[in-house]
């Protein structure tokens, strides 16, 4: 129940995150936005998301993942509901609403990681993280598809109202069903509690976070670089695939959206297969560090090869196949750098996740914008795709060289 509802929060969060990408077409027409104004609205989410995430990680460590994730869902859902009203006011109000939504979603991953540190045995971490992060591709597909249908039938305003209500319903279910401490949940049998990590004491959660011992270590640097490379690939593919198919292969907008969805379905499948393989290898005695490195390097090097192979591809079917392989393989990273945060910081995974994910949000601003600039300067997608491949290669090398799964702070 804990893992399923946490994964559902990720799915809902990503539907709320991407639906404005579709709705902005109609909103821009209604309000006469320039391209710069539209870009300001779309990117403002990442400002609140990035800046508040380290704070969200500390709050989750201090007050527990259940409370912080539940409040997070309430906050981003309320700002989603307020978006249509904010859009009718000066654009600065809408920008602030999107920043507020980013602040709300910033706690999603840190709070969930803090909770998984309590609830998930070491040999099931990859599967738990994979279930959680399956919400990324699934939420993207659902958000893009459902938003288009809702707008076509009921207008762009209804897309925000519908998703906002779903988020509020999830928050109610979350607070009703999930307990922060497994020892206090009567549904957990004694034989199950033996498998779970030691529960934090009140004295521990109120203690000062050992920031220096936690963050200024080479394994954390490896995780950070590896996760940064992962999200660079993720955001470039997420926001530029429709334009790539439209510009390069001259397919219609509807077909571009369909072709762009296929890689995310491949990621959903590979993520969960890789998670099973990861945990199975660890159960069979393969070292955790080695398993995480295999998954992370596969998840970054295969997409790099696929992006390089795209150069000169004339067929949209061949391009789709390559991108499905690349995006699918990227899902292995959820069993690499993402799961590794639970390995090295079993008592401070919320704090570590907040810092690492905060840094890894930069590609959502820098990488996506740089992709557009390189496309304008060169006239092709070759340069941005080569850069993305290079970032992936560097990330794989850094993670494989620096990462060690031994806990840094007990």
C-alpha cells in the first residue's frame, strides 16, 4: 500500500506537471502570449521545485515522510486548481502559481525516499524505487493524452480542475491508509517487521543533520553527477521529442504525439524489468555497488549510443525504434543512481534526495533551453543530441568510478 500510493502520487504529480504543456497552446491563443511569455510560464515550475527541494528533504527527515508527502500533494493540487483563475490575472500571478506548484511537488521524492527508508527492506529497494518512478513515464503519457481529450471536449480550464480534484482525493486516501512508523501499523506482522530497517527514534529525527559527513563524500558526488546526467536525458527527451518528429520527419502533430509516447511506454516496461533483475542479483549475493553501477551505466550508455545513431536516420519508424531502446534503457537508471540514495544514507535519504534531486532539476532549465538554442544555431538536432549523449557518457564514468554503496552515516 505504501509503495503503490507513493507511485500514484508520482503519476498524479507528473500529469499535473505536463498538462500545461498541452494547455498552453490554447491558453496562449486566448491570452495572446508571446513565445517568451509562454516559456516563462512553462519554466517557472522548476524554480520553486529546485529551490525548495533541499528544504523539503530536511522537513521529511524531521517530521516524517507521511505528513510531508501528504501536505505536498495537497499544496500542488490546490495550485493546480487555482491555475485557471491565476491565468485571468496579470501573468506574474500565474507565474507565482506555477512556482507554488513547484514548491508543492518538490517534497514528492524526498518524502517518499524518507518513507521507503522505514518501510522497504534492502533487497527490495530497486523494485520500490522502480514502482515509484514508473509514475514518470506513465504520468507523462496519461497527462499528455488526457489533457488533449479534456481540452477538446470541455476547454483548457477543466484540465486543471480535473487533475486538481484527483490530487486532493489522493491526499485523503494517503492520510487514511499510510502510517509513518511500520511498528505502529497493525497490518504489519511481527515476521515482517524483522525484515524492515530499524525505526528512527524521536531523538534521532530531532538531531542535527550531519551535512558535511553526508554530502562532502565521493560516492555522493558520483550519485549527483550520475543523476544529473539521467535527468538531462529525461528532460530533453520529454520536452523535445514531439518537435523532433515534427521538424525532422515531417509528421503531423497528432502523429508526433503518438510517436513521442512510445518511448515512455518502453521506459515503463524496462524500469520494472530492471528492478526485478537488480533485486534478484542482490538476493543471489552480487554486490550492491556492482549492481547499481551496471544499471546506471546501461541506463546512460545505451541512450547515448541511440542518440548518436539517430544522425542521418530518415525513417520515422527507425527513429522511433531507436528512441524506444534509448528511453527504455534510461529506465535502468532508476535502479542505479536513484536507488543508490537509499543505500548510502539509510537514515538521511530524505535530505540526500532533496539535495541531489534539486541539483538534477537544473537540466529542466539549462538543458532544455540549451537544446533549443543549439537547434536554432545549427539548424539540426545533431548538436543537442550529441551533447546529451556526451553528458550521459560523463555521468556513467563518474558514477562507475566514484560510487560505493556502503552507508556514509549510520
